[in-house]
C-alpha cells in the first residue's frame, strides 16, 4: 500500500453535557483528524490527546507537530505491505504513542479497505456486537448521580462507571450500591489517590465493585502492585499501560487484575494486539476504554473490542450521549447494552464532510510529490 497523501485537521466539537473527572471539566473536544490516502482509498484516524497534558503527557499541539513535521514526511511516498511495517518505520522515534496511533490506526483502516474486509476480521475479532457500559462524570450531588445511574440502567447499559476523587468516593458509591444492589458498578479515579490513601480505598471493598480503575499514579505500576495485595477489589490499569512491555511488567508485578485497552494510548491496533495476547495468556480480562471519541475513534474501538479477551463491558456508549451531531454518517448507537460493529470494508464509517468543514479550526494537506 503506497501512501500518496494526507490531510490533517484540528476540529472542535461541543459536548452535550459538562463532563467532570478528578483532573478537570470538559465541555468540548478538540479533535485531531487524519485522512490518509493511498491507491484510490482513504483511511481515517482520530487523535484522543487533549489540549493540556492532563490524562497523559501528549497534547493536541505536540501530536500535530510530530505528525506534520516528522511522522507523515517519514511515510508519505513509501510503500508498506502491512501495518507492522509502518510501525517499524515509526519505531526510531521514542514515545508519543497517541500521536503515532493517529497514523497507525488510519493505516489499519486503509489496509483493511485494500483487502476489501472489515477491520474486525483483519484484527481477528470473533463477534459482530460489542457489550457496552457507560462512564458517568462527577455530578453536582449524590441525588443527581442516582438519577443519572437510573437513567442509564433503564437504557440497558451493562456496567455503570463512576468517576471519583478524594472527597467524592465512598459516600456516592455507597448510595448507588444501596439503590442498585444488582448493578455492575465500577469506579475510576484517574490517578487521584496515593498509597497513603489506603484506608479510604480499602473501605471501597465493602461495596463489591467490579474493579477500581487507576487509583494511583498515572505512570505507576509498583505502588499499584502493593495496593492490589491489600485490596479485595480488583484494580484495573489504564493510564499506566502505554505499551505491551508495560503490560508484561504489570502482569509480572501483579499490579492489576483487569486491563483497560485504549488503542490510542498504546500506539495503535498493533500494540493493542500484543497486549491482548499477553492478557489472554495471563487470564486477565479486558475491556475497551473511551476518551470521548467522535465517530472515527469510536468505530476503531468497536472493531478492536470484538477480540475474544474483551469480556467486560466497555466505554463505547452511544454517540448521541455526547454529540448533537457526530462527524460520521453512520449512527453508532447502543441498544440494550450492545452496539453493532459498523459494516463494510475498514472501519465502516464515512465522514460528514460538510460538518467537518464547519468545525475545522486548522488543516493542512500533504502529498508525496
């Protein structure tokens, strides 16, 4: 597959609601969108990095620079037989998995289209529908939280995840557990705690959570391993899993009993497949995370979540929860806690170009010539 041209854009898409986590509030998404062209086909990739380095260290600005000045010039005009070959071309450049993932995942879409197959088949998926849960941000009150949980359970979501932070944890989770004793309930701390918070975290064992996600440092494994020895509740690792090597070390340290997979955090689908294989061999269940993706990123996540080790409901909830209008033509919606994988070659979605044009803040077209 010869890569002939690329179009890079920065979009701004408003959220339908205020989304609060332990590290801040979001009311809109700034999206890096890549259209990659080769042999008459188009591959799509979406960046999930934010304007500020709050989740991981990468930002929209840093990713734009690397794609525009380093990664795309490195690959345009060259022929790559498969995505692994493209990843090897980017391997000399250290770190920055989210920026690399924009390009790598766009190439996977292009590659699958070249084969005339849906991406899930090329990746080795085993199902056509994906089990989904929902991630609820920090609400103004416990009562508001209970209303949000009731609403989403009535819509069929199969797991409720609540964002927590010190001072907003045990009481709200206890209230939800008492109101909905049969619900599959999890908590996501986004690295808001430290080891000295152990008594606060240990108290959560009373609530029979399915797991607590990334309670400690965003780049930590060792303290998570120490904490997991003392908790009955499984720890799920998220931010600190940035490669298959980190996943291997997490398994050896027993730093968590569940893994969250976000292909963009790992550098793309190729590295995600490696983590999937490690998790399968270690008996660690996976679930598909979310970064408030628009339609391109959501479609990529759906295709990857068809692999066999994804046995827990993920965060790939209905696009209409987040956007008045998505950037793709296809409706990516859940029904009774299940979401269909888009049909057709590649990721199976097509851009709404008039909308994309309206919300574009910046763009650049690059060609091999």
